[in-house]
C-alpha cells in the first residue's frame, strides 16, 4: 500500500485510505456541486492534493486507467451474458 511505503503502519494506512474515501463519498452525496467543483474546492494551489492529482493527470494516466478499467469490466459483463 502506498501509505505504508512512506512509513505508516498497516492499521494507520488502512484508516487513512478508508476514511478519506468515506469522507469523499459522503461529501459528494450531500452536495449539489459537481464533482469537478468539489475537487476544486479542496485543492489548494501548490498543495498536497494538487501535487498528487498532477501526477495522476500527467500524460492522462488516470483517465487512461479509468477507460481501461471500465472497458475491461464491460467486456467481461458481455462475456457473462
């Protein structure tokens, strides 16, 4: 796990990941803002989120990963029909 690779113990890493995901989902569910607006609202200029997102977005890596993942799941669903 990425959090462990920078020194967090297993339990803390798990808590950080799960709480971050849960908080993100809950915020999105309760908001009328678009996901883009929510992302912008929590992304400080030159902050940690911006640094992480910049890496994910570099060379459109994140977009490509999502596209590959969705396509693979779709293809498998067709196979299972």
